[in-house]
């Protein structure tokens, strides 16, 4: 499982009794690493900075990361809040095994701050609801064949925090479902 932040989705998989062999983070301060340690799951902190400092490319980083991860021969690699776009240097090592959680409907609001952008779009009258998607990973951000998706309603008096909480709750359920399916 790959995380960069809070790791509430990691927690959902832990709580659902999933067997997780390794938690990888590109951020040392990711709370997901602490969650993994508490659950007794091995962790790997793998930062990009040494690569950029040495003038190496993201592909170099991705290749080395793939090498580290391939040691455990994972059945599935779950990206949840992993803030690094993986290139084919990584993806080609794990065909059909890398999945991502996107806090919006397929094709909608790719990239950062998807929930906030959906909230603004609702206020502008452009959308009436948002959603959550779990999909296979391709080099394009938050795109790729959909595994499961669900609609998340937006209510008229929602604050951004209300919507975030609703999206996260559905994410936790949907991610467990996708991993169970696969
Ligand atoms: C989730 O909303 C996920 O969809 C997005 O980043 C967030 C990660 O949350 N890509 P957490 O770290 O699992 O709590």
C-alpha cells in the first residue's frame, strides 16, 4: 500500500482484516506510516529528494522503487493518497496490479484537491453530485479502467468539511470492496 498522508484508507483496509505486506510513503511525516507501525506492518520511506538532488529523473526513482517493492512479490499495489505520479518505469513491472483511489467520479477532477474542486463546481451549479472511483493505474493522472465507483451526494447546506467527511466514508467502504473483489 502506498500513502503520502493521513492513511485513513490504509486504516480501513487494516480494520477490514486485509493482509498488507508493506506500506510505502514518499513523505516521512505521513501519518499512514505511524498507522502501519502500530499495526505491525513493515514500512518503507522512499523520498524523491535524493534523486532530484543528484539530478536523477523520476523514472530513475520509479525504477528503484519498483525494485524495492518487487522483493515482496505483491499481489496488489494500492495507491491511496499517494502524491506521486508513477511512470511506466514502475507500472510496467506490475501489470494489472496497481490500483488507485480517486475521490471523484471517473474522469472528473483529476489531480489535487478533487473534493474541493467538486464542492466549488456544485456551488457554481456545474455538478449536482460527486463520487469515488477505484481504478487500475495508467501513466495519466487519476485515469484508467474503472474497478468500482460510487456516487456521493452533495447537500445544499454542506460545508467543504461535510463533503470531505462523506467522501472519505464512502472511500473507505469502496476501497475495501475493490480489494476484496480483486
Ligand atoms: C483520499 O481522499 C484519496 O482519494 C486521495 O487522497 C486521500 C487520502 O486520504 N487521493 P487518506 O490518506 O487515506 O486518509
